[in-house]
C-alpha cells in the first residue's frame, strides 16, 4: 500500500511536469497595416524592404566637418537624454534577467547553532518525571528548495514580455541617439549659416563705412547733399542692427548646442566659421531608405509584443499555481556528529493555490491588458501606414531639387561680393562690371530712386534692390542706370 501511494505521487509529479508546457494567452503575431499588396508605379518608386535593425553609424561624417564630428562624439558621451535612455535599457536588461531567473528553483539555507538550559522545575511534557535541570545544544544545517511549476505559462509570458520590453528599450535608445545627433547637426549648420551671413554683413559694414566717409567728404566739398549723407548713415545703422540681431540668434543656437553636448551654456563657445564646402551629394532614393530604418517603428512593434504577453499573464491568473517544496539537512546536539548519517533530516511536499472569488478583478485585468494591446496595435499600424506611404513617395532631394540646393549653397560667397559692390556703387567709388562697364556711377541721384533700394533686413533686400534698379532701367532707359 505504501509503495502504491508513492507511485501515485510520482505519477502526479510527472503529469505536472508535462502540463508545464501549457501556455495560455494568444500567440504573438506581428500586426500588419492595411496597405495594397502591390503598387504599379514607375521608378524611382518601389516596394519597401524594412531595415530598422541596421546600425545608423556616424552618418554625420558625410559632411567632412571635423568640428561637427567632435561635437557629435561629445553629445553621445555626455548628453543627459541619451544617458537616461541608456539607463532605462540597463534597467530593462536587469528586469529581463529577473524574469528568466524564475525558471529555476530557489535554494536557500539558514544554518544555526544554539545551547540552552532547561529548568529543573519545568513542567513535564511526557510520562517521564523531571528530575533536574538540563543543558543541551542544537546544531542545524538545513537546506530548503522551492519551485513553482509553470503549469499555464505565466512565467514564460513574463519572460516574453520582459525580453520584448528590453528590445523596445534598445530601439528607444537608438531613436534618442538619432534624434540628438540630428538635432545637433541641424543646430550646428544653422549656426554656421549665421556665421556666413554675419561675415557678409561685417564686410558690408566696412564698405558702407568707407562709402559714408566718401559721401561725407563730397558733402563737405559741396558735391553731395545732406540727404545723401543721411541715407548712407541710415543704411549703415540698419546693417549694423541686422548684424546685432544675427549675433543674438547665433548665441541662441550656441546655447542649444551646449545643452546637447552636456556642457554649461555660459562656458561654451564655438569659434566663428563660415560655410565654404558644398553640401554632400544625396543619392536618389536616400530619404526613402532612411524612412525604412526608423527605430521608433521597431520600438512600437516591440511594445505590441509586450502588450500581447501581458494578456497571457492576466489570463494565467484564472488557473491554479503549484508549488513544490523540499527541505533537508543535518541536526545534532554534538557538533562533531553533525554530518553523520544518523543526523540527516529531510522532508518533501507540494501545495496548490487557487483564487476562488476576486470580485471581478481578474476579468478587469484581462480587459485592461487587451485594451493596452489594441492601443499598441493601432499605434504600430499608424506608423507602418505612414512608413509604407513614404517608401513610395518620390525622394524630395533628387534631380532638379538637388541641383537647386547646390546652386544656392554656392551662391553664398558670391552674394557677399555683390553686396559689397552694391555698397561701393552707392558711394560712387566702383565701376560696375556689367554691360555698362566703363560707365562711372553718378554720386548724386534722385532720393526716391536711392531709397527704393533700401530694405531693412536680410541680404535678400540687396538682391531685391538690384532687381528694382533693373526695372527702373527698363522704364527710364535715358537715365543710363547700370544693370547688375
């Protein structure tokens, strides 16, 4: 009979072990956005091939700017937002390790030793009479093992959720790095653009000062009027004011760069440097390829996997849990005999726990998890739909548009030269190199015609002034105005 009971117990444990492979909850499948299976379009449009797992690398090296490369390295090492994302990644890694550790049994020990004296007048706890006081020792070296059988996959779902959360944190870190480095590059080139404009304005101010001195000398000699002097002073002051405003803008972008590289703004300085190199060539289709490598889409997909695993965890709460327990060790009054076979003690057992009534909390938890999963699916599909649409859009920097970008970049140095020449022409000190070469510009002109060339802000005002001058040339050919 005893052997039969033992066999039944072993058979029960074997059944529990077999049931350990059962996992409740929906099996995870990546949701798909409702997009057409095929797009009949011409090149350069094409079907997508997601590559969000590819490393982004030092993409800013395409600009061949050592200062930008140094700033990007500083931002990756010292930016606090990146450090927060990296710490969250380590936190997710530790959380996944905690969940994986639940697959193994827990072994513990609490060794102890004690000696006590029992009173000679203690009450008898048996038929033996108490004769005298007794002193005795108790030495114990116990070991306890406990293991929860994962009957319905609650722990496996927990591991699945933790691993997906870790992967989502990794994607979030990559996304943060990409955002920070891109923001830094944008602020850096905006600052360099301001440096270029400031250089143009500073050279213009120097030419305007020379022109003002010449007009003032001509005024003292009776050749120019006081209005000519006032106009030159107004133009000079307007240009100086614009330079001051650009300096304020430059300081704002310099402070923004300081925050991105993790340095105090008051102590951070970037030397002025004008843009000289042309922007890197962008291959046709490059923006679409970058869109396919969005780390935020990968993060959204992993969050969807986390929500799916949470549904399995909440559904496993409907089923009982089985815990296997065991303990053993040695116990002896004489520590010298502690490890003898006769001092061995052991015990095994199991318990089953099941919640009978919870007032609907388990059902509410399942509904909460399901709603979270639906929200994550909707967010993922939205991102996928945007990405799927973007992959099939014509790259914005191809062909004619890219040529415009290069042409506008190459016009920056020439714009400053034209502005300086325009300032000299106002003072009557420069022969225009255009079709009217050899024609000396008159120093004294109509005030209305000269004021028509002044625009308070921006080098674009000089361009518009020259265009107005060309229009006057067409309307009044007999005035002999030079054409720029």
